[in-house]
């Protein structure tokens, strides 16, 4: 078997070293493909949007976390009028509440989707910051957004409800201050307007 | 911009240049390294080679340049790297500002125990962690570590002799591929061997002068969530020919990830041509992506690297490397190509300077240009 595999792989390599396949893109524009094939390998590297770093609160290591990161992430935002009944709490004397952030995708409208601006570095910081994606991959993401950016019965429009009061705490103190409002997510991890940097709770 | 720094950095284990294999007249990596498949801390033979044969001006390659003699059962070392990087990804926000930064700070230790057993571990710093404090997006919460300390490798080994069987268990990269030091190459980054993606493994293998076999089962770190998120197995077989001037290998990797299973079949080759002091090498991996969703089905990916390293004078390596990563073989424009040039100079034992130039071409996308200069010192 090995004797047949080696020349087969070598032949494929020789054929494809300069590019093979069709110019037509027959890949399905669905999150079930986009997450494992594009977002997980390109975005969820250990020091970036993995569970270990979750820069800007974004975690693309799984389909579920990635979809949430793009469509319905909640963030802790300073709100001096917040109350415990609203699910808010005081941290170092400052009242913060969980609120939905601006989604990175705008369903049916790629041109208004921040993630597309980032992938193309158009008015936003380049993502991924070390290697631009092939145009075909970006177009596939756009097509998915154009189709409504749905996944497993979920839609970006589902995000409106926000978190339940007294949302889950970061039990071990691990956390990430996040605000995606007002432009590109700050991939350096610093806060943007309206978000208090988390004190080190360790 | 600091993200660029973190992404571009994070060195592999030091001293692990696969170019030394064959070009030094040695076939097995474990002739210079404690690990059965090479990489990491070097043994006394490797230190002697560093002092006598691999550095331009020669010297003492022993621990602390020979100032302190350690007992033979115990070895320690350290790796310190600093770098300057200039990266142009045509980013209108961050531009191309040069950055100087620490790249690696790792301590390494190895202790030999009776009956062929040994323990090995490293301790160092990682570039980015989740910040401490109570602000975490609830949906993305996971119990993860916020410590900046990281042990890239820690493993126990049973290997009675340098030739023969071995069993190893712990955290390390499974033996696979060319094992280039540069983690940004597609054969590392896109096949599960990116920086800090070491998995927890159990390996068994057999080393012989003419061939070696490594079989590994791997799983992710479920506690700290640092490293590979896949589980599966890896197989690697290498055959050396013509007085250790040619090495041919076949390899496979099966990994279960989130939403996809990946099955890799690959081949690689190294050929050293002594009269022109040049090592030719190449690796091609065919990746079958089997998606969980029937909407997607199975797709084929191809990842390849090919190049040559010239050793013009003692202590100098010049490497040219081409790369290809086609995410889908049926879609020509779903690919990156890259061209790299590396200049490595080892003027004295323990010391290295490296210059890297890299051009990366995503099909139809914006070209990325990277220049990196690093200084490396190891104890």
C-alpha cells in the first residue's frame, strides 16, 4: 500500500505545487465549514483567539465559541445606573453590567460586517495580523454573511436578549475586558471606551 | 501591533535545526539530543559538536562554557532569544513599525534515573495570557490558567540504550515532519505543530542506525487549555540510506478536532550532497478533511515545503524555502504560497544570529512581507 501511496502523494505535490483545482469555488458557505477550515486554524492560535488567551474576549477554537464571538458576545460595561437586579455588580467601586456588544457580523450585509473589514484591512486592523487570507476564503465568509450568517438554528438576531442577571462568574479569576463597540476589536487586549480594565484578581 | 510580535514569535525548542541531520555526518537526531526524535536540550556529544564543529570560531560548548561541571546524570540549560521584527501585511492601522522584544526565555533540565528512565522538563514564559479580573464574556468562559509560566515540554522516558526501543509520555510535539524550527511555516502551523501547541502524548518507538519508527497517541490539555485542541495519533517512519546522506520518511496523522477530523498522509526526504555542501529537503502532506456536517462532507488539502540549505563555511547556514498550503484542492484560489530566506550564523558556541526574510502570497489577497532578526544565546 505504501508503495502506491508515495508516488500518488508525490504526483499530487508536483501537480499542485503551482496550483491545481478549479477557479470556481464549490465549497459550502456554512459555518460548519468556515469555522473548522478557516477560523480555527487561522484565528485560534494559542496566543490569540484560543481559550488560553481569548484576546478581546474572542475565542474561535470551537464552532460554538466562534459563532458566539462573531454574533452575540456579551461584555462588561461600566454603567453607573446599573443595579444588582439588572445583573450588574460592583468591581473596585465601579458598577459594571453585562451588555451585548456590537456583533462582528451584520447578517445579509457583508459590507457592514466588521469581520469583513478586518479580513480585508479596510478601515480596520488586519486580521489575521500576520497573514492575510486568500481572497476566496474571504469571499466565502462574505457569502455566509449574505445568506444570513446562521448556524444550527441560531442567528445573529438571537443576540438581543442579553445575559441573564447575575451571569456566570469567572470562577478562577480569569477574564478578559472586552468592548467591540466603535470599530475594530482591540486585539492588543486593552479596553476601549466604556469598559473598565479588569484588575488582576489573582 | 503587539499581537504581531506574539504571533511571529515564540520560538521552538532551541538548537533543533533539522538541517544538522545528515550534513554533520550524523543520521539520528538523538545522537546530539536527549529526546529520541531530537529537539530540546543537547547532550554532551552535542555540546562537543557545538564547540568543535558547528561554530565558526570554536570554543567550549559545555554548560556555562565549562565553568561548572555537572554530574553526568543531570543536565540543565537555558535559551534566551531577543528579536526585531518588521512586518508589512498592508495594515492601514498598524503600519510597519519595527518591534524589538524578548522572544524566548526557557530553562531546561534532564535527570537520568536508574534502569533507563529519565525525566525532562522545561519552564519558561509565554507571550500572552488571559488577563486577570472579573471581566469575562460569559459565553466564552472556560476555567483556564492565567499564569504566564509555561512548560512547553515535560516528559518521562524509558530508553535503556540510544539504539533500540523507547517509551515516552508527557507534553511535547509528536515526531512528525521536517520539524523546522520556524513555526510560521505551513507544515508546522497548519498541521498541528504551531508554537505552544504541544500535546500530551504517549509515544513508543524504535531507533536503529538505518531507520527509526515513532508511534504516538495524543490528547489536548484539558486543565490549562494551552496547546493542541485535537486528539488522535501520529506515525512516523524514517529510513536512512547511502551512508546517512539520504533520509526518506513516510508519516500519518489522524486528529479529531471540533467539527472536523483530519487524516494526513505525507512523505518527506532529505538529501545531502557533500561536494557542494548542500542539503536538499522537502515535505508533502495530503490532508483529508472530514467534516462532521453532511453539508460539507470531505475535502482535500495539500501542504508542502521544499528547499535547500547551503553550509558555505563552518557555522553558517543559508536556507531557501518554498511553501504551499492549498486549503482545498478543488479550489485553486484557496491557497497561500510563501518564499523564505534564512541566514543562520553560529559564531561561537552557545551563540546564534538569524536573519529571516519571508514573502507570503495569499491567492488574490494582499502580500505579507516579514523581516526578522534574532539573537539567541543558550547555556
